[in-house]
């Protein structure tokens, strides 16, 4: 099978204007996101994803709306959530929103469904965390039913029943692509494999190569369920930043990234002391931070491809405390320098196979 890889951007639309956490205007951050998507399309990137969050330090609570704003200004780039917190949403509305996006973009929309790394949406929309697992299982089943069939007869425990009713508009793509997103949960990995759905792993620490065991588990589950393993799609999402030199990229990212990781660490009870030593280790060739000049980041992505067989790489450029012009420059370098290196190398490997 020919080896290919899509390369794109993922973001949660962080909305701080300094490492100290000074709030950034949400409206400004939303407009910046559209500018980023348009640029990503112009420089030849394959995909742009926005994660759903319901916190003051992020602006992306309605990814489909933001992606739709960019759909009319782009031609080729695929537009996806990264992720949709399906457990606290209504699968009917999720499908309708992304089918609408699919129509506006002429077949470029995707849904990346997950349980979310934060839980603010559960009390906001009236759901109990006691039903955390059950909610996702039930709502994923309904979403997949809707994606497959125009009319739905459905009954579950956390949503009113649907008595043979149609869900509209229908997507241009049939079915509308649904991915499973996970931080590395074995149960989620097996679920995606058994369903034959594409999977996306958030790799934000340690060594990406350690996810090889999960990839194997995913493929074994898919094979067990009778799916064609050669057609499986595997994505990863990792933080990073690109500049003209490795030193410049690290210097631009470290301070705001340190603040971001320390804040999350305090919230979750982790070790909140994130040092430059930690950062530099993660930026090493086998680490999970894709920070450096274009040639170095391309080398890391190719290593990721060899170790995990990924078909899509999301470069998570999401620290708004960095001047936006520098973020745009990073996106430009990813599209014009990094992606061509990766594509050329994979094409060479395919020709030699």
C-alpha cells in the first residue's frame, strides 16, 4: 500500500494575550482563526481542526460555525472538529451542523468525536459526569446511525426517542466522516477498531513511539471485526511551533507553553513545574513537541510515520500569547517547507517499494 500522509493544523483557540494569562478578546481570536484557515488552504495544508471548549481561556465553543465562516473563503482544505464533545451534545444537531458545513464547503467537513479533555460542558448542558462513559457510547451510536441513514428510528436512555424521522440537510459526503479522538485510552482504541472508524491520538507528552502498542490494538480490533486494515486512517495531534531556526522556535514557544502547561497541571493535580529542561527534552527527536526549523520538524514527522504508520499529522499551534504574525509564519512554514519535504520523502519511499 502506498504511504501517504495528510498534514494540517489543530487548535483549541486559546484566548490569552500574555504568558501571565491576560484574557484575549474572543471575537478577535475567532477572526484570527478564520485568517489561519484561509492561509492554511493557500499554502497547501490538508486539514484544519478546531476543538470544542467551554472555558474563558478558549474561544472555540462552536467549531462548526467558525469552520463555516472559513468554508466560503477556501477551496481545498478539509474542515473538522478536534474534538466535538459528543457526550454533552445532541447527535442530531451535531450531524445537522456538520452536514451544513459539508454543503457549504462542497464535501470537506468531518466530525472528530470525543469525550473531551475538560468537563465544563457537562454541567453547562445538564449532564452528570456519573454517566460519562454511557453518554458517549449511546450518542456515538446515534450519530453513526444518522450518518448512515436519512430516516432514524431510535431509543436510548439519555435522549428522547426518534420515531422514524428524517434528519436534514444530508451531507455531500455519504457517509459524513466521523473520527474517534482519544488521548490514548485502550477502550476508545478498541471501540474505533471494532467500528472501523478512523482514530486520532492526542500525543502531548512522553515519546510518540510508545503509542505503537495502541495502534496495534486498533488494527487487531478492526481485523477481528472484519474491516480492511489497509484502509484504516490514523492521526496524531501534538503541540509544536516552527520558525526559521530551531532556537527561534523554542524561544517563541517556551514561555507561553510553560504557562499553559503549568496552569493545566495545577488544575489536574499534576506536577505543575514545567521547566525549560522538560521543554527541550520534549523537543528532542523522539519527544512529543514538534518544535524547530522546517527540516527538523519534517524529520520528526517522518519518524512518527515510520513508528506508527500515521496517515494524518495535526500540528497543534495554539498559544495565542505568541504574536499572531508569528503563528501565521509557523503555519506558512508548515505548508510551504515541512509538508513538501514529507511528501517528497514518502513519494520516494513509494517508488522504491
